[in-house]
C-alpha cells in the first residue's frame, strides 16, 4: 500500500489455512510440511465493481476461493501449484480470460507445458500455450527469471541473503510488486530488478 494511492484487499478471512514446516536449522533443510485447511467460503458471494480499479491482481492458491468469481479481462494473474493441489491448479484453468500479466514459476511452467525435462522450458512456448496474456514472467528461484511479451525477452537476476531460511512468500512478493511496477512507465529491466530485490 506504500506504492499506490488506494488499495482494497479481498481475502478469505472466514476460513483458515495453517501451514507448519519442520526445519532443521543446523542443515538448512525443510524436512516436511503439514497443511490444515478449513475452507468454507468462496468469492462467488462477493460483488466486485471492476470499473473502480486501475489494476486488479488475482492470486489463485488452488483452494477454490476464486473459482466461481466472475472475472473481467486485463487483470494480473497468478496460480500456485503446491503439495495438496499438484497438477490440478494450472494457469490454463483461466485460459478463457484475457490477462494483462501472468506470473508463474519454473515448476508450474513444466506442468503447464507437460514438460518433464527441467532444462528445456522455452518462455515462448509457455507464452503461446493457453496463457492468453499480454506478458508472462517465469520465475526460477536463485537463478532469477525471464519476462516475455511476445516480442521482448528480458532476464533478471536474483538477490541472495546470507541469513536465508525459507523462500515461502518470495514468489508472492515478486508477483505483487511486478504487477504494480509493470503498470508504470519505468524501464522494463528496472521494474523486474526492483521486484526481484523485494522478493
């Protein structure tokens, strides 16, 4: 909210998602994760006036919260695949909606393209395969990521942190900042670099 004049957040406060990760500090290894879900409401109960917003950002975490929402075109969109919905929450689920921007990580890109080989993901193939978007960023953790809009390919770097413990939330942070910054007139490489720095 420090970067925009006004912001509204719509989320599922009536339900609960609790994630517990068991982490070994001495080896920096995540051993396992326990997820507890209490999902009782989705966004079909809300009436959103899309004309009141310059930018709409939607994050679909695969809990069904946004599945029945009536979407408009020109939004920024992210879907997440995680341990409980692996293979069932691909971005192509929303292929009928014309999007301004899609953010997707390399693992999710492999699922989207049905590609087993981690080294053969082509950003152009991803862009053309049921994304229906003006631009896409494929994030790749410590290796940075790649932006493509059908014409320009721009790579950005990742920033390291010595006290790093867990990357949870880094992709969400990149998505939020890149959605806002890509809506501005700044240099493209700078927009991606700043988003990566925040992540």
